[in-house]
C-alpha cells in the first residue's frame, strides 16, 4: 500500500495553455532536445486515454476503498494530461509539423493491439486485463522518473526554454510524482505476480525505447526548418550529460530498482517537490482560480 505520510488526495487540475507564443524550437537552438521531448505529445494523448479505458474496467476488482479513491483520482488526472498534450498538436501542425502519420500508428497500437480484444468473460479476459494493469504500472515507473527529472531540469531554464511548455511538462511531471504509487499499488492489489511484473516491464521498456526513437526521428526528419534532420543515440547521450534530457546512466540505474522485489514507487522522487511546484505553477494556479 502507499506510503501513508506521502498520501494526498488526488485531484485533476483543469489546466489550459496558450501555445501562440511558443516557438517551433522551444529549447532555443536545440531542435533535438525540443523534438525528443515533443514525442510526449505524440504518445501521451493515446497512451493516457488507454490508461483510463483499462482502469475503468479494473474498478470492480478493487476491494480497498482508499485504493479505489486513488484510482479514481488517477483516472481524472490522466484524462486531463491526455487532453493537455493533445492540444499541442494543432500548434505543431500550424508550424509545418504534421504529426498525423505518427499518431495514427500510436492510436492503432493503443486502441487495437492493446485494446479489449474479443475475449469471452472469464480467465482469458481477466488475464489480458491483468497484463495491461501490469504494463501501466511499468509505464508509470517511467512517467514518475521523467516527472522527477523535469522538475529538477534547471538546465532547460538556463537555456531559455519556453516557459509555457516548461509549465505543461512540470505540471504534468508533478502530478506524475504525486500519483506515482497508484498504478503499482493497484497492480499489487489485484495481481502482483512477480513474473508478470518482469515480463510486462520488458514489453513496456522495449516499446517505449522503440516508439521514442522513432518519434524523435520522425520530428527531426519532418521539421521544415532542418535540412538534414537526424536523431541518433549519441545526440541523446550528449543531451543527457548536458542536462537538457535525462542522463543515460540514470535511466539504466532505474531498471534494477523497478525489478527489485522490495521496489515501491514511494522510494522514487519527492512528493514535497511535486506539491511545491503545483503550488506555484501558473497553469495549476489559474485552474484553481477557475475552479473557485
Ligand atoms: Fe500523466
Ligand atoms: Fe501517471
């Protein structure tokens, strides 16, 4: 179960962003960093919609009231994340970067490949549901990792990254840190099988690496301002050293942590840091004002 001191009621903040003043290369002079982070806008709308879709089906299996509340809060937050990232896409399109060829594939992946499949009620259907719950727990290990990273990524500020984009990333990142235990607690509650955790981690990790490098390459190749846009692992590694993207070593070290039998997401990231950001985030503050 989640760490009691860290537990806070989860609420969706109804944020909105205006992208009018955000330049195409919102990390000035660094299209590679810009587009590597932009991949989030390609994956998250369909991915987080899929989380919500799966979690609605798992609600009847939850026999713990507190966990149920957490899952409902989680669903509200992820639905808002999905929408917020989706709203960046028209802005990219206006700047000559049409993401449709890529998002069409991502939609197929989440809706068809990872969708409900026509299974009779019973064991097979339950197996497939538990498999997806475990995949979500593995993905949430990475969303929490990235959230924690972006909250502390001061190099982006130093390089003059667009404040609106940073606020989107950090509002989202902070909520990822805030709810980082929910998916894992849910998986442990309804199943928790260790072999399943390892197997689905491998699937999720391979898929994320594959989709991410393809997405970065897609943006670099289709960026209308770049003549010979490429994305290589070396580009990624160098940005990691510089601090504008996560460091490769930190990412590798997070793998055995998730696979450890004593893993719990409460050991990762800082709720205090996330809450502090949300208390100062322009978008979160505007959302609060709107709600009041
Ligand atoms: Fe999210
Ligand atoms: Fe999340």
